[in-house]
C-alpha cells in the first residue's frame, strides 16, 4: 500500500513538472503597441573585403584584364618561347586618366607558339553547359594575327573554346560566346595568338551570361539571390574601413567608380596587406562594382541605399592621416555631389551622369554616412563641418555619424556626448565581441536616452573560436548569441532603427576577416547559421513592437530565455522570436491576449544544435539549417517544448484576435 502511494505521488509529480521539464510562462500583448518597426530595421553591410567585390559579387572572371595592377602582368603568364616574339606594356599616364595601359603583342612567325594565360580569382569557375562571354579590345598594327580563346583545366583539358578572326585595323571590341562542357572551379583562361603580325590588346574580360537579371558585365546571380532572400531594408556601402584607406591617397573616392567601366581607375584594396597572416597581394579594386551599381543593387533589392563617405580621415588604426579642417572643401563637395548624382535632375552635372549611365530617374537617396569608424576630437570637428554644409543644402538627408570602434568606454562615451545635440539622424555603433557579451547585453538599449539620435547597429558579429584553430568561426554559438541580442534590438525598435551584421561576404580561399555572413567559392554559396538568424529576423520584421513578458519583465535571459514580439499589420500576424540558450529543452507556455478559446495552429521556424562549435562548411552546408514546424494553440495559450540551444520564430495569423 505504501509503495503504491509512493508511485502515485511520483507519477503525479512528473506530470506536474511537465514530464520533467520546468514550466515557463510568457505573456504576449498584441493590443499594447509600443512603437513602429522601421522598414529599414534589418539591412546589409557590404564591404569589398574577403574578395567580396572583385572575385565575388562582381561576376568578372578575369583578374587584371586591363593590365592596371602595379605589376602589369600580375595574374597573367606570358608564354613565348621564341625570343623574336615580343611583349610590350604601353603606359599612357600623363596623356590620359583612368585606365592608362595596353599591351602590344609581336609574333614573328606563323609557326611560333605565343599565348597568355590568366589565373582568374583563385581560378575561374565554370558551370556545366553555361554560357560565357569573352571580350577583348584589339587594334591590329600589322599582319594577320588571330586569337584562339580557351578555358582549360589546369590539367590542360579544354572546357570551352572559340576563335576570333578577321581583326580590323583600329581599336575595336570583340565578343566571343563560349559554352562550358564541364564544371570547373579552378579553370584558367588561355588566349593563343595564331599567324604572324602585331596587335595591341586591352580590356580582356570573361563574364557568365547568367548574371543577376542577365545584365552584361553584371553581378553573380547566386550571390545576389542570397542577399535578396534576406529582404534587406537597406544596403550600406562601400564599407567599412575601405572608405577610409590606409592613407588619404588610398581612400574610397566614389567619383572614380562611376562612368564607363573600362575607364575606371584601379585602386589598391586596403585589405591587400592589412593582415600579414592573410596577405592578398593581388587584391585590388577595379570598381566594376562602383557607386552606380551599388545604387542599382539597392533599388533591385527594394532597399534604401546608405553610402558611407570619407570625411577627410584615413583609418585611425593605420596612419590616422587627416585633411586639415580648413581643407575639407573637396571632401564635403564629394558628399554634396553624391546627393546630386543620386537624386539630382538630369540637367545637373551629376544627375546627367546618372542618366547617361542608364538611370534618369533619381535613386531617391535619403541618408548618407559621414566617415566610417572614426573617433575622438578630430572626427567631431570634421563631422560638424559636413553636417553644416549637408544640412544647409539638403535638410532632409539623414546623416549617419560614427561612435568609434568600440561598444563602450571613453571614446564611445565622448562620441555620444558630442552627438547628443547634433543633427545626426543615426549614430553608428560597432561591436565585434565574444558570444558572452551578446548574451549579457540583450538589455543594452532598454535604458538608452530616447532624446538623442537614433541608433544604427551598423557592424556587429559575435566572434567565437573553434577548438582546433584559433580563428573565429561562424559557430552555432555565435549565431545563438546574436539571436539573443537581436531580441533586444527588436524590443528597442523605437530607438534602434537599422542593424547590419558585418562583414557580409567571404571567398573561402581569399578571406582576410572572419566570421562573415555568407561564404562562397567560384561556383557555390554557403549560408552560415548567422545568415539564417538574420533571415529569420529580417523576413519576419513586422510593423509594430508589442510586449512579451516573463513575470511582467522583458525576457532577456531569465530561465535562459530571450524573447521579443512584433505585430505585422500588413500580414495580420503576431510574430514571436524566442531563443532558448539552456542546454536542455524547455517547456514554455506563451499566453497571447485576445485569442479565441478554440484550438488552432501557428507556424514556425526553428534553428537548433546541441554542438556550440558546429558550423556549416562548403562541403557540408546542412549542419545547421532552419526547419519548419507548427504549434498548437488552445485557450489562447501556445504550449510547446523548445529545444535546447534553439532560435524559434513563431508566426500566428491574428485574424482571430479580439481587438
Ligand atoms: O567589418 C570589418 C571591419 O570592421 C570594417 O571594415 C570596419 O568598419 C570595422 O573595423
């Protein structure tokens, strides 16, 4: 009898503790709207780092096709065993600007072998049966030279081939359509000269036909598709430290990135030698992806463009070189002219250039960043000059100002003290910190002063180390930490109006910085767990913040749970984001006010892993991927078991909520 009683008590206690799980009760209040969520809340930060532009998003497959690198044949091999055959680099510097070099080829006999070979960006990627357009600019000086163009495997196997014959006398462009017989990620391009004679060549290029929107000379379609899936609210470009340069001479100058592509002047990429352990001496900016293309991409993605401009300061981690305050005129003029380029009438100088490039309609630029990650007095005396001039001419343009490189400390506090009463619309905060900081800082913005400029969380990423290599990785733990922190961003969407993970893109063989949101090689792309977290938030952005509480407090770490909730008035949805960082599944009840008593379902998406240091790899991209699920709701309560170390988005159609 006694033992029966024991078993009854034990079984009842198990049932009472929900099969061994403790019960957590959250309360969502759809009728208590707290603020709007900006349509620009979740955006993307693009910087040409990790071969994100040349060798990445910009789909050009030939490296140094115009011989503009400091070493004219960087990326090329010239094979001409016969000493009578010649190669000559001609430089027109002083006679013209922009692209100043071309190459003269002299082939002395029909029988000699003469070819030049390009290595591409860590190889040339070809997709089976896909079309490619080879192009070259040629002038025949004498003789009857012809060209055989081939993409080959390193083994010598030909994958695509065509000939260019009947060359004209003067400079002319020649296109050749090629089709790849097999896939290859490490191809090389060979141009063999046949016959005898002298030609001059320039602007050698190979592009996939299937670029984004099939634009000739356009962007890699698969990478843009990854960006498009995020439905970004804004695109910040072109960085990042690349805006600043090591010295002012190597700063990013937008005017050099517009106009005819072939005439854009090459510039060193500041990530070329930044980290000696990841040196990339072949990293230059061709600006095939320039400011016009950034505006166009923003428009294509339905995102607000957010250009960041140099403010007369080179990177303070490097030279810290500045333009004297009284010499800021040209820098400020660049900013004013950019607004004219983006928005000006086609009769204006810069509006006309935009129209000539193919976009007579304005790009509708609404905001501009003054400097990237600058700090201290030297920044604010320069920022104020920009603010004065920009606001005088364009009072409606929102200015983004910097708070420096750290999330707290003297320089950070000083920055905010300077900006408190400024006309800055947004203050850009950056934090690259360990996961623990993100978990601990989910309440960061709860107490921020609301009478100051809005916050732009412009660069953030949780930096986690994998076990075997002391390098930061896109681990599951880093994504989980970002998700927990992002519930705090969302809860404070009245103040934090824009957010972007950084950096965005990285080539697996050519990176300088990690972790990064999206990885790619010459043929493939790979989403990280961090990408899936960003996507869960950005594609479930909602329109209004509503409270979600645990015992009347915001949910920011109690019982290892983080949560935020929004209403989407356009889609008629209540959306709850819930992060369980416990190492066990937790049973959680979510009471949602205003629901009818009957039983129905909500849909959801789950990301989870029990391995904190797990990450996706190019050859194994499915280690951490989202999984669709559904939840039962009855009597106004959603009760479910939420897996250990998980991020969930719960979407409930609220047609049935009493309001
Ligand atoms: O995102 C990488 C770098 O981090 C950015 O270029 C810079 O702004 C920050 O220091």
